[in-house]
C-alpha cells in the first residue's frame, strides 16, 4: 500500500506585526512579515504521524505540502519540509491577488488533483481569515467525503477515522479514501524542526505552478471575481490615556465609582 497525503498550508501575516491595507483594501504584504499558519502546523504534524504509522507497517507514504500565495510563501513550505514533509508544491500567479476562499478552493482542488492524493489534510482555519470553510469547499470540488474538525485522526485499511469533540458530545467518524479532513489545535502539539530537518529541507523538491498549469483562467480568481471583499476600512483610533486614581485616603471609593460608571460592578 502507498498512501499519498497532501497537506494544504497557508502563508499568513504575523499576528504580532503592524498590519495595514493597500489601496485596493487587501493586506499590504510588503509591510508585514509572514509565516506558516500555526493552525496548519497541526495538520502537518498529523500527516507526519499517519505516514510514520504506515511505514512502521511496511507500507509506503509520501507527504506533499501545498500552498497558494506570493513568492515569500515558500517560507511556509520550507517550515513544513523541515518538520518532515517530503516535497512541496507552490502555486503562484499575479492574477491570484485578492482571491477569496472560493477561488482559493478552486486552485487547491486543481493542484491536489494534479499532484495525486489519497488523503488531504487541512488545519481547522487560517489564523488570518479564520473562516474555517475551505476544507468543506475543497472536498465538494474534489467530489470526496469530508471529515472535519478532528481532534484525533488515523488511517487504516483504506479508511480515515477520527474523533470530533463538541461542547455536549464526542463523535467518532470515518470515511473511505480518498477524503479531505481538517484537524484542530487539540490534535497534538506540532513538532519543532530539528537542525537536521532544516538542512534536509533545503534539498527537498519544491514545484512551482501558475494558473495556466492548472487550466484556470484569470477571470475565475482574483479580487474582481471574489465573492467576499473589504468595502471600507479606517485606522483604529489611537489609544487614549487611562484614568489614574490617586489614593489619598479615598482611592477605594474612587475606584468603585469608576467601575460602577463603566458598569463593571
């Protein structure tokens, strides 16, 4: 048995950075550092664990990490490769600028089909958009089952199995391969890349495709074709100085009055 795993990852802006919009109200990526979405690290980790389990049983497994994004998105791929993935695919095209989740799902679906797959693993959401809808849309485009929001996942005898933990119940789910799954941040701590892994990642293959390689027309993606876009934005007001209570014997009363005025008490 040979298991082909594709992990969809996203290059996102650093949440701790100072982010700004460009003139077209998309994120100005030149103005902020980027990195592999933390929630996608859990997807890479689960792919690695599934592949390791296959190899212990004398089966073969190959992990491909896939991203859609600008030139710097290769940094996200290198992080995943240094964790232990085998190869990477980067879809980059100027006409992708401003593409929303629906357009991105089309690009990912075509790339996944071209790569070849048995199992697609995604994070539960991206840390920038936090929509969480892409795994389901991707499964629909591929015409395969989806098993989403899993805190535990495994593959056995051509079936993917997982556990989904809700507020009031736990569900045990399974689907025949090929399938799409997404995993939560409760699925297991992602490993840190070792020095050996970081050095090995530099030699692993990274394939680059554009829209023409995937038979996608520019009119099908991009900001003008997006179903969701930002209509307006304004700078957040500067923080004002807080209220200072000087305790000269009446500090407690002043503090209580302030809290009451703010309806905290």
